[in-house]
C-alpha cells in the first residue's frame, strides 16, 4: 500500500483490498451513495419508478459486494413528506435487504444511546438492539429535500426519523434547531461521531445534515463547528458526511472546500448531482473529497448527463480505496446542442422555412436516440461479460438545446415531441429553445470594457495561470479598462477584495456610500455662489467633482501607505491642508466689488465677452431729482424701459434696473449634481439650456426649477419695471 500523498493526507491505494487483501478482517467495506431522490416524478407513467428501481439496485450491489454497511449522504427522499406509496416501498426494500441473520463484523465503540428517541429505551443504532436482526446497517444524514421541519427536540422531525424509530436505518448528523434568534447566536453546531472498529481498523463517521448555506458558512467562519474527536484521533480514519452547496451560487451561498478540520481524511459531499466519485485533492489540505452524485436524473442539465455511479469504499488503517460501480438501471441520458445560424452557414439551411427546420431537428433527435441505445447495448455487453444478466432497453432521456437566433418562427416543441412517443421517455420537453444575448439590448445596459488580463497569455499553461490568479491584480486590470466617474479605483479594489476573500457582502455597498458622502462633503467645502443664468461657469461644478474625487483617492492611498492606525486628528488636519492646497487651483472666486458678481473662471476656460458690457450707454439727459433718487447709481443687467405713450420721442430716460439675479450656493448646486449621479440620471436631462427672454446679454442657465417658474418670474420683473418707468415719467411731467 502507498503512503501519504503530496498533500500530506491518505492516498487512495491501487492494490486489491477485497478478497485478495492479506487483512480482509481488518478492512471496512462500505457502499457509498447519495441523492437517491426516491419519489421523484412518481406520477409519470414512464419515469415514475426510476428512483425506487435504482435504490433497489444499490441495495443489491451492497449485498453482492458483502459490504459492512451502506452510507448515504442525504436526500434519500425527494419530498419532505414522501407519499405513502414511496414510504411503503422504501421500508419494504430496507426490510428485504437489510434485516437478516448475517453476522455484523463491525463493533460500535461510541455510546449506542447517543441520538436515540427521547423517552424510549431502544438504542439509536439498530444492530445494537437485541430485538432486531440486522444483517446490513444503513447510516444516513438528511439533505435539503428531506430535512427536519420544526424547531426543538420535539418538533424537528423528518421521514428519516420514521425509518429510524422503525429500526430500518441509523439516522445521524441531526442536531436541534434553535428556537429563537438569541439561542442561535449563542449555540454552534456540535458534531459527535459514530465510532466503529473492525479488527485493527478504526473508523469515525461525522455527519452534518443540511443546514442553510448562510448559516453553515457563518458557523465555519466563526469556528463554531465543534467536532468531538477521540483523544487518539490520528489513529482513526475520519470520514465527514456533508450535504451543502459546493458550487458557489452567490456570496455565502456555498461551503468552501478548504474550511474543514485537518484531522478529516475523507469528505463525502452530497447535494451536488455531478458524479465526481474519484477522490479529489483540496489545495492546502490533507483530506480529499468524493462526490458520488445523484442516482437519478432530476433535471435535464449537463451535470445529470454524466454516467451515474456508486462507490465501494474500502478502508484499512489510514489507507483507503475507492471503486466506482456503474448503475445499470439508470435511464440513459444524451444531451446535445446546436445553433441554427451556424447550420445555415455550413449546410445551407433555410431559416425562413419552418418545415425545413423541423425536418433538420427531427434528424438530430433521431441521431441522439441511436446514440443512447448504443450506450445501453454497450453497458449490457459489459455486464454480461462480468457474469450479470442482460437488462431490457429503457427509453432514453433526450435533450436538444437549439439556438434560434435569427429565426423568426419556430414550431411548437410539445407538438414536435409527440412524434417520438414510445421512443423516448421525455417527449414533451425534448427541445428547449434559446437565443444568444445581443449587445446593446433593450434596457440600455452598459457594456463593460474587456481588459487584456495577464493570465490570458496563450503561452501559459493552466497550472501557471492558476498560480498567477490574484484578486487584487484582476480587479486592478478590470478597473484600468473602465472609466470611474465618482469612485476611486484603489478603494474599489480593496472593497472587491474584501467581498471575494472575506465574503463581506456589504463591502462594495459600504464603500460606495462612504465615497459619495465624502465626495459631497468635499464639494460642499467650496464656499462660492453660482448664478442661475451662468451655465458656462456652473458647468465647472463637474470639474470640481472630478478634482475632489482625485483628492480623496490620493488621501485614501496616503492612508494605506501610512497605516490605518494613524490618529483621526492627524488625518483630519491632513485633509484640511489638502483642501486648502487644492481650493487655490479650483476655486471660482466671486468678485463682490463694484463691478458686479460675475464668476472668475479657470484660465483654461475664459468666459465669453458680454455684449451688454462691451457697449457704452448713450449719454442721457439729466433726470429730475426724484427720478435720480429712485434709480440706483450702478447695477448689473440694466435694460432700457419702453417709452410711454405720453412721452416725446426725443426724450430719453435713465434705465430702470432689472431685479437682482438670484444667487445660488454652488455647494447646493453640486449636491444636486451628485444626487443626479446617485439616481443614475444625467444633468443634461434635468438642466435644459434656456435663452434669456428679455433684452441684454443672452446667457444659458443651469436650473433645477420647473420651466414655467422662470418665465413667470421674467414677466413679473418686466411688469414691475414698466410700472417704475411710468412713475418716473409722471414725476418728470409734474
């Protein structure tokens, strides 16, 4: 037998450990299966008995190979409350194959009363009960389909509890669910093993029934999974049964492979239906993972099309061997896909002719049926050579995925499948149509720029690419190809790294919120005013936003370089100093002298000359004293009042000033701009450019008010000016 492998854990042996082994009395022989899903599609006239027939075959294989016990890793039943017919057939099969007078060669070393029914005297392990004659024990945990319902020791029951109290199986891996949230925070998951011995070999079975992935992830991250191990645990072969998501389906929606105790030698992973029964190495860990997969196809996906197996696990000391045994009663499943556009290019298929497309698809389905029948015949030939009987053909499962991109009309898939009645087991869903996603589809989704990653070098091997994968490097390369308007690349990189490495699902959201709040605070520090009529100057708000973003990003990098432990006072002083330095080059100062209050913009963007300022007013006649007192000496935006009917054409009056333009705090304007950024809207839609309705300089306006309010205010101002002009004329004529 071989020694430990490169990872430091026990390696599967290649020699014979069965009848040819020198120590057969010291070798555990275990039949390993999972995800039987008995009762799946039980009302289907063709496939209704598939799951129960395969479970019967598994028990027959266990008897054939004279295993010590059967080990199931969850989802024995497809429904939490199986039908009476399903429960009846399972109990009948377990009684038929497991209750007999065959002597048990495995000794129970753990407490037989551990996990027994409360208030009753019979033990939890059925072959320890003197009233039962068990020849082949079955140990099982629950899965997500047949999990206990309810809370507390009295309420959490499932179908496996029924089989356990009837003495047919040994239910392990069950722990009481917390009744309230406070109890859940204080209690973890306690895993007590079933300790078995056969000769000199000692085996510890640890079972964890299915729990929600978020909770399991939290318990493992918080080191709250307590595994009770014997003192000499290194002398035991430790097997962990698990029924959780192995493939990530989102943050904390799976259990990472490398989070289990190093004392574990082999992990039996349930729930995943892909058959990966050969033990796989886990990076940085001593244990390996075997995934037997399901024994019946519960969906027509890629994973279910892999040939189904159960495993014969043989353990001697700290070494083991896994032998994959194919299941002959599993209905053959062939999956294929095609693109009608590609077929049209290669074979000249007319995509506008529905009859021609239907004829082509029928041809492809017939080819898949012939392939499935050939697989069944080949399996029969191998079985006959091994001394087994030949089985009659089963109707195969056929699935053809059709890409209908570019095809305007397709035939009904249900009507299409009716022609294959009696030839396939799933005529109603033999075809599945889909279309390729087009860029720039309805909805206006932004297409991300695809960067050239350093790991995409074609000269690198797969191992070299994997060795170079770093979250921080990938994030930086992706962000380098994008154009972030408000968020800094460095901070976003750290947030994504925390999201991936630490499973912090709120890291990106928190980073965005903090960055926007800091950006708004920095923009508010610009103590200047923007006039509503000055669009050219107000557009500089966006320049300020960009400058403030760069400043905060530089501060973030400085904090990263100087260390996170710096005092808040120093950081605040550093921020204020940085504000003063940057404001000098960014500030649009307000001239509050005698010349008005126009903006002084950046030198790189000089303001256009105003017509009103360029022209000199014509010399006016002296006005009466009263008129001079009413008119201010200086003002901005002056306009000539229309002459009155009582006034001579040659008379000229002094210009009546227009009401002072409304001043708006630029910080408030910028806050409005930031709100538009947060709402995902553009300022162009909310800030239409308007022309002046009165005489004087025409100037665009950045306004957040309704369009009607400005017109109304202009008319009111003109009316007031006209009244004042009339008063001046009346005074002059007196």
